[in-house]
C-alpha cells in the first residue's frame, strides 16, 4: 500500500533531537505535551494550524496537522529558552522562545523566499479548534465549485474547489491547471468559510462569505501575496486537460538532454543502458510541495515496474543559485523521501532557464511536468502539473490512469520512428 507524504516523513529522524527549557530563575522548565495551536500573523490576519508535541525515549517530537495530512517534525533544538524547529524537506524553520511551559513566541523563517522573509507567530498549548468552534447547522458547501482567482485582472486563473464538510468542519483543496493547494482545513461558521494550510513551504489562508449561492473570498499566501476569489457550485466544471497544456516544439519527436546527476556523472535519456526502456522524465524542484506528492507516486510506479522496463529521471530546477547548495537540497529531498530513481541538477528555478535547458518543449508552464516516452524513444504524453492526495478522488483517478498507461507502454515492442 502506498504511504502518504506525511506517513513517509514519520519514518525518518534527520537530526538527533535535544529539548530542554530554562526559566529566568534557573529552574528547568519543560513544555507541555499534547495539542498546541500556532497562529502566524499575516498583515492583520491570523493563519492558524494545529500540532502535537510529544516526548519519548528518543526525545521530543512534533506532528503538524492539515486535514488528512500529518507531518512529523523531528529536528527540534533548544538552548536555554530559545527554541529552533527545522521543518523537513523545505528550507524553513521556526525560531522562538518559551514565555512559559504553554506559550511560545517568535518568527517563522522561509529561506527559499529570501534571507529576510519571516512571519511572527504565537503558539499556545491546549486542545482548541483551529479557527474556533464551528456552528452546527450552518451553511453547507460540500461538493465541487467553479472558482476564479483575481477575476477580471491580468493575473486571473481558474480553479476547481473541492470541499468536504462534516457538521461545521471543512476540508478540501483548490485544483488549478498547474497543481493543487494540497490539504486545507477549516470551518464553516454560519455563512463564513475559513481554511488554512501550513506544510513548511506553503502558508495559505482562505476566507469567504456565502452570498446568494456564491462564495466571495480572499486568499493570502504568506505575507507576500493576497488576491480575491469567487466561486459558484458547479459539479460539471472542468479545467483544461493537463495533457494538452505542454507539447513538443515542431520538428521534435524525441527528448534529448544531458545533465549532471546529484551523485556525479552525466545522465541522458539516450544513455545505452536506457535503450528500449519506457521512461518518465519529471521536471521538478525540491522546493515544490506538488513535486513531493508526484515524486512519491512516481517512485511507487518505478518500484512496481522497473524490472519490466520502466525508468524515471528527475530533472530539477532549484531556488538556490549556488550549485553546491542546490545539490545538497536535492540530496536531502532524495534521502528523506527515499527516492530510488535518478535526480539530475539542471539549473535555477526560472521558467526562462528551464525553457533554454529543455528546448524541445514549447514552454515550461508548471513544476512538476512529466514527459512519458515509449520504448522507441517517442514522446507519447506530457502531463502539466499534478493533483495530489489532497484532491481525493481526482488523485485516485489519475493514479489508476497512470498505472494503466504505463502497463500499455510496457506491453509495446520497440518500433523504429517513421523517417528514422
């Protein structure tokens, strides 16, 4: 059975954990075990999420909750009353101090957005709701919603809102043509919707009010972006086919590149050892949460079909301009997710750079993008973006489709290209 991103993270502990707490009077102070609520301060708005803090023989541990996602965080360090919590996979951390055994205050630093990007937070121990108590008997919004972000502007884009509701508790996500917003959780409080997500990279807050069967809302991504959105219930709404958004340039029938592996040496899809094999080429970055979700699925498919002739190659574009730092980030990504296929470093995460490094594509619209190549070396499909497990049945449908498509490609014999 496939393990989720969160479950897989529970299986590793990247750094030995030390946690002790000192009070001004020299008295040793231990933080409370159990549930906590942390609130990020977004320019006058509050983005809350819940976590558990526990202790065992190995030390202290944190688990962050977003709906069905549970992210284990084992890299916690404290000197005196100063706490540092390093998030797994993504280059971000909390730095704070205990005011007492049940209150922590400080800042969350997201280094991928720059050395000075930080958001203030306060965390309190205790079992409290994410957004406060929900109202039983409030408005019902479960189902599919046609959604438009920044409508009427040059930044406008469409999305599919996918919501599940039990009493006042709401979970779900938004799927766009470049990926999904992963696991959102919140409440329907009367006619007011509130959703949030924090996974170490994303810090998302959505609010809306229900008016005449329409949701009128606003979306915050950290402190650097906010925009309006509107949605109407529409179970028949569809985005464009993800297989129709990226294609090969005219005159190109095959994929050709050579990039350095993070383990050394050059790797190309035309290497002799790959001749006659089916390939998936994944355009990705270690900084991209949707890429994490896709990587776990591709690695599962690779384990299932590699003995039947399947190869996977990840071509990574990283946020760091410094190549050694970028490669270290990719090695951490590979090791923490236990990825078995080749990961190559191609350059910085700029779509113009990606376009120049992959000149056979008409453009690079999204990270991730997956290119499917048959045994003859011909591109059969290019998938833009990825809908992860937060999309529920949409993810399950794609996984079934992917499995069937790979079986089809693997069953085919090698045939020469026309005109070759």
